[in-house]
C-alpha cells in the first residue's frame, strides 16, 4: 500500500489513523506545550518512544517512515510557535528525535525547515517567528551531535545574528557547542570560512557574544585562529592585552540601564517572594533611589528615572504594583526644577491622556494623591503658580460636573484638595497670597459658561461664599498678622462650603464675621488691642464650636502663628488648662463623638517622636462612636433589668395571686383596705426606682463637664503644636504649672481618661523638648523660681498611687532646674523653693512628692548648686520628726549626690569632708543610742553606711573608721545583720575605701539570746502601714524608701543581695 496523502485517513480496529499516524501519537503533540516542565518532558519522551517503535514496524524505501516524517514536520513547525512553553517542548522533542532516529539526518531536517519555515516577506511578526524556528532547528541538529552538512548548519546559525537583539546569545551558545564537537579539519573547511567573516570585524561594534565566540575558537583551534589573525583584526596577538582594555571597557559599557525591559522585570519580580530574584530586584531599586537622591543628582536625571518608572511597562501606581516605596522616596527628594515637568506627567495620567495602563481608576486616584503631594512638596515651600494650578485642577475635578470624571474619582480629588490645603506653604504671608489667588481662580471657574456643580450650594452656603469673598477682597495682606490670620481662616472655611460639613462651615463663617466686626470696632476705639490676643480669642471661639473640621484649620493656622505670639497671648490661649476655668455653655454643643481615646493613647506611647497626628482623628471618632454604642448597650441592659425588677415589685404590690398578667380584676370588688396597701406598695416601688436612677446618674459626668473635657483636649492640641513649633521658647515653661495642676485634678476621675492621656503625652513632649536652653526673652531666675513653686504646689496634690504621674512631676521640676543652671546667675530663689519642698517632703504627711523628684536633681551633672541640698538631707536623716522610711530615703538621696562626680568636683573638698564627718558623727550617735528594747532597722543602717562610704570616696578619705567600725561590730554581735551590711562594716575598718576582699568579710553573729531574722525593725507604732488595696508603686516609692535618680549611677563595690527580700521584724533581747 502506497503512502497516504495528508488528507487521507484510515480506521483499523479501535485505532484511528491520520496521515498514517496513530491517534495516540497525535494526542501527545498538544502536551508538548504544557507549562509544567515535568509533564512536558514526560510527553516528549513518550512521543519519541512511540515514534521509534512505529518506525521499527514500517519498512520504507527512503529510510524514514510516514510517522517519523509527520513527527519531524510537526516538531519543525512547532519551533515557530509563540505560545509559552511550546518552543521548549518542540525543541526538546526535535533533539531527542534526531538522536534516536539516525535516518532523520541533517539533510532531512534542513529540507523540512525550508519547506515549513520559509523566509516571509510583508509580515514582520511571522518573519521573526520563522527566523527563530530556523535557528532553533539548526541548534537542535548541533545539540543532537550531527556533523554532516556543517556549512549549511553554520549558515543557518549565523543567519539570525543581525535580526534581533535577543538572538545573538542563542547563536553564540549553539556555535560554542558546535566548536566543541567538530574536528580541526571540519572547522577549517566548513565552519571557519563563514565564522571568519563575523569575527574579522574586530572591535568595531563588538559584543560580549562575538568576543566569546572568538575566545572559544582561539582556544579550540589555535592553528586556524592564529596570532596573525588576531594582530590583523583585533589589534594585538593577545585578546586581553593592555592595549585592548579601552575597547573592552567600551564593549561592556551600557548606553541605557533602566530600559523598558528592566522596568518590566522590576514590576514582575518585586511582588514575588522568591528570595534570589526579590533580593536582586530590591537591591536594584535601592540603587536607583540612592542615585536619584544623591546630592549631585540633577533634575534632569531625576525626571528621566521617574519617567521610566511611570511609563509602560511601569505605571503611575508603581509602588502599589511592586509593594515598595521606591517611587515615593524618589518623589520626596525631587528638586524644585523637576516639579513642573513631573506635574505634567501626573496631570496627563489624571486627565486620562497618558498610556493605557495609567487609565485605570486606580491609576487616576493615585495621580490625585501625587498632585496633593506636589502641592506640599518640601523643595517648594513658598507660593508658586504651579501650586495654584494644581489646587485649581483638584477643585474643578471634585466640585464641577465633568463627564470624564466619575463620582468616585471626584470624591477622591476633593479629599486630595482638602488634604493639600492643610500645609501648602510654610510662611504666613505666602499662605494668605495663596488662598487669595485660589479664591480668585475659583470665582472664575464658578462664573464660567457651562460650569455646573455636582452638589449645588444651598442659599445659605452661597451667601456665605459671597460674603467671604467680599471680606477677603477688603482685607489687605500684610496689613498685620491679625489681618493675615482672618484671611487664612476665611479662605479655609470658604473651601469647606464645598465639602461634607457645609452647614458647620456656614456657622463657623458667621462666627468669624462677628469676630472680624468686633476686631474692627476695637481698632477704631482709643485703645487698640493686641492683635495676637484678638486672634487667640477667635481660635478659641472656633474650637468651642465642637466641629471636627475646624480642628485641622485651627491647628494649621496656629502652627504658622505660634512663633509670633506674645507671652500674654499664650497665657490667654492656654487659660482653659486651668482647673478653675469655666466655659460658657453654647446651645447646640454636643459632647458626643469627640473622645480622643485612641489619639491620646497612641501619643502617650510615642511621646517625644515626630509623628503625623491628623490622620488618626477619623479613627478616633469611629472608636468614640463604637464606645458610645457599647455604653448605650450596657445602659439598655441595665434598664431592662430595672424594668424586670419593677415589674416584679408591682406584681407583688398587687397581691401576686394572679398567674397571668392578662387576667383583669374588677376594682369594685377589691376592698378599700387592700387598695390602700396596694397604693403604699406601689409608692415604695416607684421611690426605690427613682433612687436607683439618681444614684446611677450621679456617677456620670454632665454634658457641661464632657464639653469642657473635649474643649481642653483641643486646647492641648494647640499646646502640642506650639511645643513642636517653638521647642526652645521660654513661654513654653509657663505651661508646666497649669498642666501639672490639671493633671492633679483629673488623675482621680475615671471619666477624664481621654484628657489624662492627652495631657500625659503633651507633658512628655514638653519636658523632652527642653534639652537646650530656651530663648532668654524675659527669662530670669526669679521667674523660674516662681514657676518652680507653682509646679511643686500643683504636684503636691498628685495621687500617691500613680508612679507614672510622679515621674512627670519629676521631669517638669528637672526641666526648670536644668534651665536655671544653664541660665546662670544667682540661684538663691530656686534653691529656696527646693529647700521648702524638701522640708515638706520630710515633715508633711500629706505631701506625696516621689523621691525621684529630688533624686533626679541630685544626679544632674551640670548643676553644682545641688550640693546645698545635702545639708538639709543630713538634718532630716537624723531628725526624730521625720518618719523612719523618709529618713532612709534621705540617706539614699545623699548617696545619689555623692555619686555625682560632676557635682562633687565643683564643690570645695572641705564641704564634702564636712558632710562626711557630720554623717559619721550622726551614725556614731545613732549606734550609741540603740538599745535592745528599741531594736534597730537593718535597712536604715545599711543606707546610712552606703551614704558614708560614698561621701568618703567622694572626699578622697582613706583613713579607716576604726572606732565606728568597732561599735558597729559590737552591734552585729547583738543583732542579726545581713551579709551585705557586714561587708559595709568591714569596709569601714579597712585602710582605704576601695579595699579588696571585703565582700566575704565575716563578723561574729549574735550571742544566741534570740533567734532573729536578718533584719530588725523599728517599733511597731513607727512602722508605716500599707493601705488596703494600694498599688505596689506606693510600697516601692515610700515604704521601701527607694530612690529613682533617673540616670545611670556608678555602682558601689558591694551591691546588696537581690535574691530574697526579708521582711523587717522586731526582736526583744
């Protein structure tokens, strides 16, 4: 039977033949295009196995059967496929076919290539696919080990060298394999004549692939590719001669690194989590960011790199696509000259005139955000025409009706417009000019033909807009800071008429016009007011309106206004922080929805760090509403329980005989006596319910108290703004006293928790910002002493159970004392205020100063006058009027002062020796007066010995204290002393204060008259009692007598053991 034509088919049994090929073989060709490599390789092996078995059964005269011929044709045609994975599958199959079937030689392969992959004219895509197929077919013959018709194979391989940039790497790979397989005779006769034409071009247009083929040819066949050829065409007998270094450098140098292909690779690889590729891609991204942000980078370079990233295959949404911040970091470092050109690129994306990838809704929304960031860019801090144009475009897209802008994009643009207005410039004068120019542009937009608002303004809003525009035209910028502030407020509030809080903006503008009229009347009066006081009164009036949108407006205005405010205006602005301040209640004020629990909590944790606070206020309101809903739910549950209780009481008053509430009773049948009893029982039930409601309402704050709390939180926002803007201002110190006083008043009220958290955050920021000396405008030692007295008086009312609040008081006192030390001059008044507070600390039982308040002062390295406090400390340590645990704290404070090397170094040595001698005499008298009946407190003696050793070390005394050591040794024989106390006694008996080997020194123990624990306490009546339910901080701060100095102190030679704490006990000898 002759061979079948391609259109013929035969059915034999259950096997269907097409072109004399079994169907099981035909089905395997589709599996060659699988994406799964393992499955694809299995299909290739099975296909070639079936073909080889089929050829064994067929006797063909020409040496190749129909199945192999059909398979060869399909594999050759598949090499030109553009499907992913198809070329790999068909190329692998062709290599295996050429290896397994010797009958399929090079001639048959090339004939099939010429028949099915001809050179196409007119269709560039198909022509490229056929060239790739011919190249892969020739490469398959080389990889299969065929060595016949080498001249044709070489020509087929070199044909694709000049067509596409990605084909030379494949050509050089196949040529290298060919050179490794042929002999020198075959190379010289068939390969070299054609390869020589390519390699004879030398360094002119040389690529790494061509240089590699030269090196392989020279290595394999040095007699053919000899030195004469290299000298003639490559300039030297050796390729890597120093003469060729310049040519090699030019060869490996790339004209453009950030090509579209590389950008596409970044977009594909950065989102992946493959460790190798992601690390390389992120390293490249970091290198690009570093190059763009380098000080010597030009605006042209920055624009070139950023344009490549936002252009296809990149996108304006590059950061979101890759999960990085590469584009954002580059934009932050843009130079001023690059803002204008880049804004055109962003506007083209926003307008929808750029590439297709940036036309997505996500891309246009990102463009809105970028326009906002360009308005607030730090490289252009002043007013520029570009900012006005960008603001105008965002306003038009968000407010005016436009078919090309969807409602979602319009809402995004309007939010970006309001966000851009928060901090567009840095100077007050620039902001006034910017707002005036913006309102003029807006008036022109609204009056243009065909302009239509998406949400028309109400008559009240339209009237408010016209009035604001008229007022702004009358006000002259630069006439005074108060005029500029009015212009800014009018401009900001006018923009809010187009937002979601239009009604609140109308009310605020009415209030603003009233303030403006009042200010103009005062200007016409004989006594012209201080402009800052008028502006502060206006800001407080706006804050009192309890409108969320006004908080950002007032905050942004106050940021610009803070450096120019007078001390009187500041005191007036922060007057609401005074606990005695009363705010007149305004009708319509609602205290709900303004509890800043989240904001106060987050700022309390991150106090001292610069963080953006505006973004969290919406979350605060959401949490406030949710917490309010929870409270309402709890109230509803309580009301339900009360109703059930009331129902039971009423039922009991009615007699409780009826099992069903629906049973009716005729009152005419009820006796009068029974009705009287029912009336009395119902009256008692209703009186009990009213009492429960009154008790329940008594624990809740009133609306006025809530309004005051929220108003103070807003004022604290201004405090935070002022501290950020003027951290070195002397007026900021005046805020310490009212803030500490307010801290004392709201610390014990659980309903003031949001205010307490915000207050803590502001106090931490204020005390942390006072690291340097404030400006000396009106700052004197007398003023600092008065501030210190006020702070200490306010801190005396702090609750003793809060260790954190005590730390805030200590930080405030430390700031004032440190400022006094840096200011210089006579510090007598400051020392006097501290001495008075120290006396109250030891003698007044109601004084709750934490010991760290004085411990941090005595640890200050730059305050030598702190040594004057050592004398009253020694007086208190041996005074009978002082409580025992306070005397222990006195010794600890003396130890802290003695360890302050900077302080001791600035004091005359005679004073230090005098203090040591006085302490030694006091301890001597103390030990002499000890009796067996009274007992001795070991901790008291231990702290006294620590203080004595610290003073002796500070004074440089080396003589041993033998007499005192002997007395203490005798004391140790009577009472059980701790090991650490014995080591201190042994140290006193040594020849120097730093003798070695004293830690293990042992003294004779007690004589056995009493089996006592390690410590002996003071009499029971003098021992401080612990309060029931008190916090542990009270015992640490007062009962244990510990002192937190606030700084890292020098450790003593023998530290007290910390393994076990032994409670003191009284022992009777």
